[in-house]
């Protein structure tokens, strides 16, 4: 399966100095889908909330955000988490689980 790479970035301006903060270090994360074994690669700042990655993935794959769960180290990720908080490193995998509708 061909993987694609996306870079997610955010720039912040300090309220005191009104100058941009130094660029933050980025981490490369791989998102792996259980259904088709596909893999997407994202670069995200270590202190950027994972919500940006989650939203970008769902938009790219045309999923509704409420139907997708992101799993890292057997725990569901929260949108407010950051890679730094979870001690993520380059190349770490995030698994995707999509909720199945029906009854």
C-alpha cells in the first residue's frame, strides 16, 4: 500500500513580544487502518494537539470524526493530547478503529 505524508503545523505568537516563537520540533507519526492495512504519515509539532492530526486524517479519508477512534499503546487518544505528553517518537504507529453502524 502506498503511504502519503502530510505535515501539520501551527504557529503561535507570544502575547508579550508579538514575535513568533522558535519553530518546534516535529515528530513523524504513522496512522494505520485496520480495515485495509493502509498507512498515512503525518508530521506534527511535539506540542501541537492531536486534534489537528485527527481532523486532517478524517478529512482526507472522508470519515466523520465521531465514527473514528485513534488508538496508541492500547489507549484511545483524546484530541487535547500532544505527542510530547504521550512521549511519542518518530515512526510511532497510531491505529484507527472505525465504528460500524447497524443493528
